[in-house]
């Protein structure tokens, strides 16, 4: 598609979001399956259902503006999904893998937040107020998902760090090298 106007750019952004969301629909079940933390698994499964709703909203917009939703592949999402898939194939401790899944998921959310924010702005400038409302709704859901991931990371990242400290302590016990730790913090003293 040749981009000659803001409207063309808006449609191109919608195509990008549509393909990105469809790539996620294929990727999220794999992420959920590899998650060991029940809250993370449940959050990913809930976001999968939400993502299906995002696709429906985009299809509604495409129908209203008389455009086919199919467009070029979203290369950015393709890269993010490949990166996430690489994480899933790594041999890691469960808590560490969950922390890595959260990091990959937040990269995706930040990409989507940027995309929906941009598309919403274009819709408003073009007088597509109904589109802008739908895009705003999805934008808010993406922000909420990012916030939930941040809250999950607060616990899961700590668990991953504690697991690492326990491994380090076990290695120290094996080599009889004493390690000093601060009481109750789970961190080594400086």
C-alpha cells in the first residue's frame, strides 16, 4: 500500500495491529503452557480472550471504513514473538522462565500500547470518532495488562532471585566456602 496521506497511514497502522494481534493469538497459548506460576498462566489465558476481542474491534473498524483487514505481516510483532519463542525453548528454572515470559510479554504490551495510541490519535484527527473510541478501549486494556504483568513480576522476579540465591548457597556448601548473608533478606552482604 502506497502511503500518501494520514488516512493511508492510519489504515496501514490498523493492518499492522490486526496482524500483530493475530500473531499473538497463536503465540499466547504456548506462553501459557510454559508458565509455571498459576497467576501468570491465568493472566495469559485471560489476555488471549481479550486479544480475540481486540481482533473483533479491528474488524469492526475495517468494516466501517470499507477496507480489508488483511495487510502486510507485522515484522515487529514477528520479531517479538520469535524472541519469546526462543525464551520458551530455553532450559531454565521455573521461576526464572516465568520472569523471562513476563519480560517478553511486557515488550509485546509496550509495542501494542504505542500502536493503539498512534492509531487512536490518527482516528481522532480524521474524524473517525467511533474508531477512536474502540481503539481507546483496547489501549486501556493493553495498559491494564501491562500493569498486571508488572504486579506479577514483583513477586515472580523475587522468587527467581531467591532461587538463584539458594543455588549459590548450595554451591557454596558443596565447596565449603562460607557465604555471609543478611538475615531475612535473602541477599548476600556486601
